[in-house]
C-alpha cells in the first residue's frame, strides 16, 4: 500500500542547475522543522522553561537570531519566535517545550508543513536579493545574527545573513516557495 502521507518538498518540481558565471547558488534546505513559540519575555517561568529546553533564552533584542546547539531561534516580535530545527526534530522539540511550559502562558505550534528555507550564497547573493528587497543588505547594516521580516518579489519572508558573508537564509511560506524560487532563478540570470 502506498504511503499517502509521504513528505514532499514544496519545490520538488523545480530543477535548479549549478550556477554559471557569477550567479549566486540557490538551494532549498528541505524538511527542516519550524516551531513557532509565543510567550512573555518578561515572565521568569517562561524564560526558565525555554532555557531548559533550548539551551538558551529566546532573543529579546528585536530582529536578532540566536544559535543554540541544533536550533536557530529567530525573533519575530516581542512575544514571538521561530525555532528552526534539523529535519524530524520538530515534534520532539514541540513536546518538550509544551511539557516545560505547562501552566505558563505560552503557545507552541509546529509550522513545519507550512514553511521552507532557501539558502542563497555566493559573491552576488546580496545583489540578487537587492533587485527587489527593500532592505539595505550591506554587511555594515545587516549582519550575521540579525534577521528581518520583509518582502522579496512581493512575497513575505524572513531573511537572515549567514556568517562570514557567505549568503542568506530565506524562510518562506510553502504557498509562495515555488513562485519565489522561480523568480530567484530568473533574476540570477543577470549575474551569469
């Protein structure tokens, strides 16, 4: 009997070729876990529970990202974070957070089926994004450890620079992923 619930990337139908010339590399990091966490950052019980499970407190400085072990934690708002996990670890994390936060005003939701991550790297990665992203992507202004909710080609996304100016992570809703990847692929032709 076929597995009716086989996990599939939202970008499975799009073939990405090796970049030519100075075009940036564009690739999906499929099947990562995305857990949305809500709670009060001024609640000591909330902070203690998240520290116990995540190995760190969620970032409280606006538009920042914290790495803790296998987790990457994005600040989305004063009471909201997105935790990116390796593939298959989201359910375990969700359960651990819910258990640790029992009785604490909070919410933990697995959004893994609704999001995906696109990695853009290479010398012209920022230039590619700058063709239709309103942010100043220069490393002096937008550095590793920061994130922003913005848009690219009219699609909402969460954007974060990677270490050593090696590229960017784009977290995008599944429903916009194929549109955005096709747009990126077409825009990258200008760098070939």
